[in-house]
C-alpha cells in the first residue's frame, strides 16, 4: 500500500506539471461550462433550466476527456518515449503501476466533478445534488469504464505523434453525438441511432436522471449495464493487448 501511495503521488505530480494535459482534460470542461452556461444557462431545455442540463452533459464530457482521452494519449506518449519500458524494468509491480495511473485519473476527475458542481452552484444557481451517493457511484462507474476504454485504445495507436489525432477523432464526435453540449433529441435520426450504441450516451442519461430527476443509480439498470459492459470489454482488450514497449522503429 505504501508503494501504491508513493506511485500515486508521483503520477499526480506528472499530471499537474504537464500544463497541456491539465488544461485539455481538467480545465477545458470547466471552461466550456462557464462559457456555455453564460450563453444559454437560463434557457429551458427539455423542461429544465439550461445550466442544470448542461452540468450533467459536461460531467460526461469531462469523463471522456480525462479518463479516456487524457489517459490514452499520455500512456501512448510514455510508451513510445520508452518511459513505460523503463518503468516495467524496475522492481515496481506492473499492477501497482497501472493502479496508480488509474487512481490518479480518478482523483483528477473527482476534483473536476466537484469544481463543476461548485461553479454551477456559485454562478448559475444550480442546486447541489441531493443524491450524492448515487451521483458518486455513477461518476465512479463512468471513470472506470472510460479509463478501461482508454487503456484498450492504446493498443491500436502506433505512434506518439498520432495519438492526439486518433483519440480526438474518436472522443470529440462521441461527446457531441452523446449530448454533452446539446439535447440529442434534436439530432437527425441517424445520429440518434449511433448515439444509442455509445457508452457516453447512457452515462449522461444516468447522470441527468440522478441530477435532474433526483433518482437513484439502481433505478436505471439498463443504462448502467450498458456502461459497465463497455468497461468490461475495454478491460479485457487492455489486459490482452496493452504494451509496455514502444511500437515504433
């Protein structure tokens, strides 16, 4: 446990010292919330105040940016620079190294979620969620699922230079189609059908159910099962194909 704690602290230092990573995965969702909340936060969307609706969507965007995009990009870059290979050669157990990376991702997303909720309360009069346990469980499920998918994706990215392009090409359209910024009910039917396949769509639905309808996570077993199934699939692929050695050259 002491080794895990030490490695977790090291991963946190690495994250916050990387200004680009911290900006795009931690600060950008918060910036989007402030910007879009100022634009249509007072409007009504699907019968609720726009800022409340937007908060749930940005919690979804944040989990995709932090646990999926940020984790996969940073791991590919470390792999191709030989950092993971050198780490693998140390006495540090591989499982502990991976656990520390995942733990660091969870810490960042937890801080981001708290910041989004606090900003919503302070600037847009969004009430503090009254189903905090259900919300915490939903966010934990989402973070673990998208972290597993991020780990799995690293197996299919061959270069550090191309990691950002590949990841952005996947996660940015996913966040729009899943309804992170707008109501997906106004989308063309084809996009709605695509959205039904995506885990982020179902994650955001559960978050909105908890935030807007004061529901409990266990009242949405279908959506929760879909998100969990994606996470299990990502974990299986990651366990089978995750690499510590560079693929280039």
